[in-house]
């Protein structure tokens, strides 16, 4: 009887293991365009220091784990659906989001909701506008996902709130920013003076205050 139970348990473990592999998109041993995209993004954000060679080796796996831990994801080193979405990579097409498409809108909405929910509507649009202003700036990554997941850029990424589901107001604010509304007049920084711990941020030229946030150049 004990042998049968043990055998059944082993079969279940095997099924779960095979299922996990089947649903994985890129993992150690994989290679190709998607792996190269993963490496490029992780290198740009400071998680990966190896070569962008399209080969998912141990360095890539460790970089993925670091990214996952930083973003509230299961740190298994496998670039599955949730991890790829967090990186702004669409698995089905193998391409990242970079130009105001549905992936950008969704990620920008999550930034607004996690960073500025409860703020005046104009302040929510302003947060989205800061992200887009950074995309346009030569001092920052040139994609929404690159800006959002740049190491240390947003508290909501560090504490995992970026994974919360945005409400309709956050989505509308993100869309208004994408459509060209910039209440900040080109600002690339903002902070809450009541919670800011960085002395450097106070040195930035302040443009205006909306709600609890000060927006800076």
C-alpha cells in the first residue's frame, strides 16, 4: 500500500514538473531571439552583465531570478508568461513594447495605479507623463518597460505594487498621457516630500506640485 502511494506521489510530481516546463517560454538551455531580448533588457536595467548572445545560460538564469525577486515574482529563473509580461516582452510575437501599443498602455496604467492612486486626476496623468518624458530623453531607456523597470527607478516596482490591477481611472490617465497631455511641462522626476529619502532629489529644479507629488526637471 505504501509503495502504491509513493508511486502515485512520484507520478503527480512528474506531471507537475512536465507541466511547468511546458508552460515555460524561455529557460536555461533555451536560445534564440526571445532570449536575446531578455538579455538586452536585463543588461539595460543592470541585472545582467554577460554577453547578449541569445543563449540562456547560468548568468541569464541568475539575472532573471534577480529581476523576479525585485518585482514580486516567483524567483525560479524561468522567463514564463508573467516574467515576460513584466519585462514588456510579448511571447507570441517575440517583440517588446515600445510605441504606445496595448502593452505600453497596460504597463503605464499599472505605474499610475501603483504610484498615484488617490491622487488628483491631473496628478495621475502627470505620473504617466513623467514615464513618457523619460522614454523621450537620451538619459533614460527608450521604451516604457525599460524606464519602468530601470533599477531603483520606481518604489512600486521595488515593493511589488506594480503588479496590482489598475482601475479605469488609471487606464484613462495613462491613455491621456499617451495622447499627449503633459501637466508637468516636460518633467522627468517626481517625489513625495513626506516620504522621500533621497537628498539628491531635492536638488532637482522643481516645476510644480500636484497633490502630494513635486514634479522636477
